[in-house]
């Protein structure tokens, strides 16, 4: 077993993002990201994948590449797996490093502000039961990300990132924010669907009356 310290040990999350983006290879593999953040647990990878998806999710195929590992990580949280695991064929998936660097640069000011604000608190929001529920939420949002829905990647990605940041920092306030955002977004989507459904029913009823 290799006990040598990892070069990213002790660095803030934002600094690790910057250093990964500065590496010379043209692409970033998920295996490279797991190597960089794996020791920090599920929270770090959910945060990372969620942030990247939020910023570059409009690129075709990106949400599938990022959504599947989110779903697997969420399932492992849901069923209380202690060790992070991703299949080798997912670890070999790659994204363009320039796009990764651009995404990191866009979120960096916000990320650093949250890092300064965040601290361990409200520990019951990161208990075993809370982590299982967070895992379930991440599975649902990851499944939404993998659907061919244009423009639906931003908020689910941000919710996954917020859950991940809360777990990483053991910050119950961030977890509560993620839950409130998830509930609010789900309510808006449901209300919008009900509005559209009623319009469709009214049109169909009017059309049937004409026939």
C-alpha cells in the first residue's frame, strides 16, 4: 500500500481545481479527478461533477458523461457504501481540459466565497440517515441530467454540487440550502407541468366539442 502523501493533500478545493486545469494533457479523465479528490470522499466528487455539469452541460453528451458517475456515487451514498467506487469504463471517460479550465475559472470566485463562509455545523444534516437521503436526491437529479432535456442541466447540477459541498465541509447549512433549492425547483416544475397539462386538456376538450 502506498502511504506517500498526495500532492493535493491539504489544498483548498478551489486550488486543486486550478492545478488540474493547468496540467499539460489535452483532456481530463474521470480517473484523474478521482485520483485528485477521491480521498476527500463522495462530497468532493459530487461537488466537482455538479459544478462542471452546471457550466459546460450545454455541450452535447456532457451531461451523460457526468450524470452517470453522479448517479453511481449517489447510489453508493444511499446504500451507505463506505468506499468510493466507479467502474473502469467510466473512469476512462474524458472531457476537454480547456473546457474544464474555463468552467473552473467561471465558478472560482463563487467557490472561494463559499469556502470562506463554510464550516462544520448542524452535524445532524450529515448523519448516516441524512447522507442516505442526500444520496437518493443525487440519484434523482443525476437521472434528470441524463434525460435529453435541453436547458434542464443547470439547477439539478447546482443542487448536486451544493449537496457535495455540504458533505465535504460537513456544513449542514449548505445541505439545507440544497434541500430547499431541490424542493423549490421540483415544485416549480410540477406547477408548470400542471399548467401545461390543463391547457392541453382544454384544447383537446374544445377540439372534441367541434368534432
